[in-house]
């Protein structure tokens, strides 16, 4: 099948609109008609080569947060079936190793890579994927809500509940709260009982931070920001979605005794010094959080379907308008997530 869509031919290069072939599904694969693909900073980071920059992987169709409909399946595929609505799981996990069998798909011991880096993604109207990477999605959830589930909601669910263990009484500071992950992270932290402060350098994003239930904090000058964000109280949990030395250092020093800091966004060559004595005396915990499991995709969809989490997708665009969303992301002005839609 030949389609028209976006590909990149160089890591860090520009999108090229062109015609190319989408392979028919082989054994264990499925052909998916893409309904929509979310657009967030991670797309730009991966296009830059942050998760793989081997020229042999190119050309590549970007876009990893895919929802769509199964068109056909290859030999040996019993589920999903043609006509099923699905979300695409981002990690190309094997499904057989101990972590996969225990529901820790992102920790797969035989990881084959990442959707839109090591195989094509959702910036084209069709994509062929391993059937085991397709997770059921209720048909009742509108496109503009569903597109946020595979990453912008599932990742915060894993981070808040499984890694940070947010509970009633926690004071949660989220750095980078106005983006696609941040606005959903606020909602998840509040759902599990946390009192939330949303730190954001873009002042125009603060109303959205407040709207989803956090205390908005203008954090342009972190070095002068008092960590006692709740009067005399410091955060018991800091979640860093920015991943820069300044934000990492502020988060560590801001924690209350016994606090925990959770990291998700990472970049090459970014580190931060840890003082072991300080860690011990203040009994601090630093945790990494690696995406989400397939079962957490399903739970995230249930949270959206029930209305307990409200997806924040502020720009839903046609293929011709993708560049506008990319420019907004680079300028730091996009609130929440964007979405590329292939169907009306």
C-alpha cells in the first residue's frame, strides 16, 4: 500500500511530505489505519535522535502516540481483530521475558526499540506494527481525548502511583507543569490525594495549571524560588519533567525530610551532583520512572472514559498544520498536547 505522509531522512532534520509504501502485515503484525497521533516535545526529541540516531534506521515516520483502527492482520494474529480500535504501545517489547510477563513491559529484557524510532509511527495515515503492541481502546472516547492516553496520561499514572506512591497528605511540586505531561500529572497527583503546586516558566500557561487543580507557581528564576510552596512546608514529592541541571538541583534541595524526587525527562550529558551524607541525613529518595505498562494504558483509558481525568489537547490539526504545532512546542507556547488527525 502506498500512502502520503511525513518522514525524516536525517536525525535532527526537517519533515518531508512524500509518498512511500506501507508494508502489508506479516506474521504477528497488524495494519492500523491511524485515527490520530499526539504531538508533544518527545516527538521533537526523538526526531532529533535522542533515543536512537543510527542512519540505518532512516527514513522514518515520526509520531509515537497513536490511536487507530485495525485494518488487517497477519498470520497467527488472533487479537486484535480487524475493526478493533487500538492504542499503540510505545516500547517494542517482546511479551515473553519475566518483566513483560509480570506487567513491566517497559523493562523488557529483549527490547527491540521504540515506536517511531525503530519502526514507523503515526505521521502517516497507515502503519504496520507488531500486534502485541496494540492495546484495546474504547470506541466511545472522542479522538481529541483518546490521543492523550498512550503517553500524556499513562506515563503520569505510572509515575504518580507506581513510582512516587503519591497519597493523601503528600505535597507534590511538578516542574514543567503546563505541558502535555504536566497538566495530566497534576490531575493524577490530585486523584491520588496529593496537594499540588505546578511550576512553569511560561506565565501564559499558569491559568491552565490552575484550571486543572494546582497552585500555579511562576518559576522563571528557580534560584530565587522559595521551596516552601505551602507556607512553611516543602514538597514531599518533586516531579521533574524538564530534566535540566537547574531543575534537578532545585528539586533535590527543595524536598522536605523524607521526600522523594521522581525523574522522567532525560537528556544526554545532563547530570547533577548528589551529596550522600545529605541524602542519608534527610532520608531522601531519588526514583526514575520509565513510561508505563500496557495494563496502565487500559487503566488510563478507563480514567478518561469515567471522567476522572480530563485530557488537555488544545491544538487538533490536519497534516498540513503539523509544522505550526512543532513551532509552538519549540517556542514553549503549546498548552497541553497537540494532535494530528487523519480522519474527520
